[in-house]
C-alpha cells in the first residue's frame, strides 16, 4: 500500500495562475524601477516650486525644471509609466492594453527624438536612442501576454 504524505496538499498546485507569473523577469525588474520612478516623479512635480535645478530625462527629452514644457512632458511620461507598472504588478484588467499603449508611445517619442527633432532644432543633436531596443521587446512580450492575461 502506498503511503501518502501529510504535506501532499501543499505540493500539488491547484490554485489559479497569477497574472504576475505571466510576466518575464526583465519586465518585473523594470516594473519596480518604473514604480519607484513614477513615485519620485510625483514628488518632484509636487515639490518643483522649491527646487532650482532638477535634471529630468526620458526618451531623449531633457529638462532642468519640472515646470517647463519639456519638464511637464517628462514628468507626465514618468507618472504614466508608474501607473502602467502599478497596473501590471497588481494584475489589473486594463494593464496589458495600457502597457501596449505605453510601449507604442515610447517607440514613437523615442524615434521622433532620434530622427526628427535633431533636424528641426539646433539645440538637440542626433543620437542613437538605445531605449528603442527594450521598448520593442516590451511591446512584443506584452502583445503575447495580453491574450493570456484576459483568460486568467
């Protein structure tokens, strides 16, 4: 006769799959980075009146103060990335669609800052934006995950 372990119920995984487990490790790492960055962006935006010089940058958009046009754009992008990271980490229904929109917006902004703006503005010089590489992989992975996310 076969002996059953008292701990067998803990060995068998019968519970539902967590949506978070669908995310690859590299996206989980970036989620935490953007959760922290989004929180800091909110603090910088709120305390911007008391700060003289704050260097903000994302996708090639640079600013020295949160209350300039470029500073507002950078702050809003960081806060949006933080919201998307929150949605993915806490397994919200809307998170994959928001992540895909975030990735597409990032690719468009980064491409514009690399290929269009240097020819329009003398202040910005041409540079190759390496952020495009993870953004493309992020978009591809999130499109794959979106299908599974809604079934879980």
